C-alpha cells in the first residue's frame, strides 16, 4: 500500500483492520441494546481477535507443516502471509465460550451478536487477496469473466502473468456481504431464538465456501481432499442440526430480542443482575 519510515504497510493488513473496526462498532451497538457493559464487550472482543489470529495462523501452519518444518522461526513471520479463516473461527468461538463461562453469559447470545460483524469483516478482508494476487481460482478467459459480470478492475487484477484467473475472493466477498444482510434481517425478526443467527451464519458461509473452494488452486489439503470443504460440511451440519433443535422449542422461548433477558454478569468477585 505504502512505505513509511522504512516500514511497509500492506493492503491485506489494512483491510483486515478496517473489517475489525467496522465489526466492533456494529457489535458494540448491538450489545448496547441489551445493556451489556461496553468495557466487557471490548475485553471479550480484544482477546477473541488476538486468539482468532493465532488460531488462523496455527491452522494454516498445521496443514502446511512440510513448508515450515525446516525453518520453525518462519511460523512467527505472519507478515509473510498464511492465515486460514476456519482456524480463526474455531479459536474465536472457543475464546467466546471461555469468557461467557467466566462472566456467566449466554455464549450463543454473544455469538449471535457477533455473527453479522464477523461475516462483514470477512467480506472486507477478502479484498486483501485481490491486492496480493492470491486466493484465486482456475485459469479462464477475459470473455468468461465478463459474462460473469466481474468488474473491469477486478478482471485486470486477475490477469497474472498474462493469464486470467477466476476471482474466487470476489465471489466469496459478495457471498459474505449478502450473508451479512440476511443475518441482520433474521436477527431482527420478532421470534428469532438465541442461537438462530449463529446457525444461519455457519450454514450460509459453509455453503458458499464449499462451492467456491472447488475453484481455488491454493487450497489446504488433507490427503486428496480440500480441508476447507471438509470443515464447511462439518460446520453446515452443526448449524443445521442445532437449528432443528431450536425449532422444536416453544414460540416464545429463548427469544434473541428479549431486552428483559435475565443474566448474571460476574466481575471481580461480584455479581450484577
């Protein structure tokens, strides 16, 4: 992007930061509606982001260990690239569960509040792949890209070494943006239950990622299978099964938009209702 005082600032990191900031703003606004303390939400988000990045890196390294085994210090060179969103999601969810238990909160409610922010941040962050010329699909033609209504500047960016490639990052970004709209609508419905938004997120993102991953040429592999597709199937089934479970509950039971929800927030040895 630019260099200042000898330090290179990359588009990828800037876009991830923008996604995080916008996501935090949306999350804080949602949490305020339910009277969650701002400092509590910020604390949870801070550590979730930290461990999410660590998880994304570890996930990538594990499935590329043959590359790192001869130079273990390279594992810490995160500025050279190598993050996997599924690793970030898994680590992030585990962090939220930890803090939910610590402060006696409903972790599914927290995930519901965070899901739209997460998928919007993913939509923004994917454009870092565009500037890096990575996470693209198979080789194609200019005419094919025009027929898919891909913007001209994206087509030019996908001309790498004289060869046009499918902009899978672009398709995933659009899918996530549409998913953001869907999640916001679902979350605002009167009878949406706690956990529904999270389930829809898991199912929505997994469907898009499964099919888009089929086009990618730089996928993490496990044997002859693409890891992202395996994880997508698992996450989709998880979301679908729990959504069925929620549908069997009473119409007025565990409603997400119940602003009078009773909860206990444990902080510094005290309990506040």
